[in-house]
C-alpha cells in the first residue's frame, strides 16, 4: 500500500453621470469591440500569472475585504485592517473538530477533490490530509494547509489508480505548547478508470467543494460549456493610473436580441464600486475545464477559443455605493458582439450564444428552507465556478438553499475558493430543468458559506432586459465601457 501525493487547493462615493437606458433598438455593429486583438495580446503569460481572484468578504464588524492569493485580505473601499487577524496563542484545551469529509464513499474518477471542515473554539493553525492507496511500499505524504476557506479545507488527489483509497485529516489549533491536535476517522472510496457510471451526490448530501465533471451528466452537462473563466483589469485607485488583473467566473445566458450574446456574472467582476470604473481588457474562456493542463495565453488550445466583451451593464445600486452596502445589486452582464469577438480554437459558431448551450435564468422565486435544519431535495441547489486554485477544473458546492439577511440567498457550507465569484447557481425548476437562480457573490471571513443575490425580483428581470436590448454606450474607453442603469 502506498501513499499518493496530493496537492493542496487552498480553497466614498463619486457622482456618477446619468446614462439614458431607454430601450432603443440596438445596432448590431454598435459597440463592436475594435480591440479584440489587443485584448488577446494584453494577456501574456506574466499578466495572466499576476491576475488574482476578485472575491469579496465581510468581517464581523460588517467591513468589506477582498481576498486574493494565499488568502490575503485587502481592505475594500476603506483602510481598516480585518478584525480576523493572526490569532494569538491561547490557553485553550479543546482540540479542533473535523467533520464533513468528502468523499467518504462511491466509485470515482482518477482526480478526486478531498474536502473537510475544521472548526475550533479559537483558531486553526494547521490542517493536513493523508491518503493511502492500493499499491505496495507504503509511504506517507502530508500537505499542510496554509489558509482555510471559512472552515473548509480542500486538496486535489490526481492520477489515482484503480482500487480502494482511504484518507484522513489531522488538525492543530493555536493553543500554547504546539496547540491541541485532533485526527479524523478514515474515509474511503474506490477508483475505477473504466466505464462504470459515477453516481452524483444524493439530494440531501452537502458538498463543500467538488469537481463538477463527476456529476455533470446527471444534472446539466450544458452549464460546463456555458460557464467560463473571465479575465479582466480594474484600477488600483480612482485616478486609474494603474490597473490590476483579476479573474472571475461567468455564464452565457439565453438572450433574444440579434447581434449580441450575454454573460451573467457578479457586478464586482464588471464594475469597480470602490474606484468607480468599468473593467477593461475583458476576456471570456468557456469550458476551460476541458482545456487540458490549465490556463495559458493560447486561445487555440482552449476547447472553443476565447471571446472579448464589448461592454458591461450594472445597476446604479451597485455603482453608487461601496461593498457591502450594495450586496443586493451584485449581479451584472457583459455584452459580447456577434462579430469580431472570437478567436482561437474553432467553434461551431463565432456567435458565443450559438457556440455554447446558453442557460436560462429563472426569475420566479426559487425554493428555499424546505428541509429545516437538513438539506432538502426540493431546494437542493448548486453553486459553481472556476476556483483559481483548482485550475482548470470546474468546481461546485451543493446543499439545500436558505437565506442570509433580506436580500441574499445562502448556501451555508459552500467552500468554493478564489475565482468562483460570478459563477452560476442552479436549481431544478420543477420540470427537471436546472435554471440559473443566482450567482456567487460574497462570504464571511470568520464562517463558511456563500451568498447570492436574489434575481427573482423586478430588479433582476429589469437588468437582464436592459443588457439584452439596450444599445452600447457612446464611450468604450478604459473605465467607461459600460451602462449604469436605474432598475426598480
């Protein structure tokens, strides 16, 4: 029996000019991005490697922060340090609690995402995953977790061979004299590289952070084609003298206007509400999960190539104030022109919404809180996205949906890592069709979970209609390439 090596995945306000958003008939050529070649040229290896997730979190005081690489928290729209700083050593005598090991059964493919939840009375300082396999010469290899994702910890075990595999977790807290330690029970699963059918999770099973390819055929294979990674830049300050690279996720949704396609994502991936500017150099790469070894600068080795966007659409409720006072409006769209926006590997069409199976948005109130304290098959929902640490895999979390506050849906155990912002939430509409009901928006610094805006409102449908029908803005220059509208 041998141990397989695994790699850790660490899962002010300015006056804004009014823009007329009346429903004028769009000119298919209006807003055509003339800089598609320059956008492709811009994202060279150095810039792509420097891009960081644009994920927003809230600390216990209600202050907003952006979490980037290695879990670093950057104040967002203010200068206050996060309340949840590096913990001090304590006299605590209670060891961390390890729970929610996933997977703990089933027949899986050769790449497995291991996930566990680790909580402590004070703070967790280290988490290690150990995995044992079916071959000879046993050795151990542990991976130290350098950062937690609100209680959720993940690692990817890749290139596993056929047979039975078991794994367990050890954790240590920040108490004095080396901390209190705990070890989980062992969880086991089977690997079969043959043609066996891989079962999806049961409708009451909580998934913290899993690989979507395991279940796509049982829920919706279309969403992996429609969803993709978004590269873009936003300014470092309101003077816009320096621009930084970011990554988010987005999904091609059904539209009704000739000449354009629509990408639904989070508003914080379209418009910088702190520095009051639209993103620039925006590049969308659909179905990157099938692109091979990971993100690079060559659109020709992505499954169907890359698309540049023409402009963004956000509500004034997002643009006028700063996170987290605008969480209700954290959804937005990129408009992609039908011509001149695609390059790279050949697709069935240069029109984005024809090249992928666009997904429907359901503006009817989704099901929630049906199972009480447990996950329910009725309100079972999936949050999906391209977590940066899991590149190039398309990741998901799943459980019964509830609410947080008055304006957000909530997946309490979701542990998607950086880069998943803007990715879609899916729920069965009752007819066996999985529609989009929200997008990944924000989480808390000190506890697990993911929030998503409620699209089942006059605001949700209004913003979609404007993105679907309104002509491009008069200016597409850096910082201005978008429409700020007033929805109810």
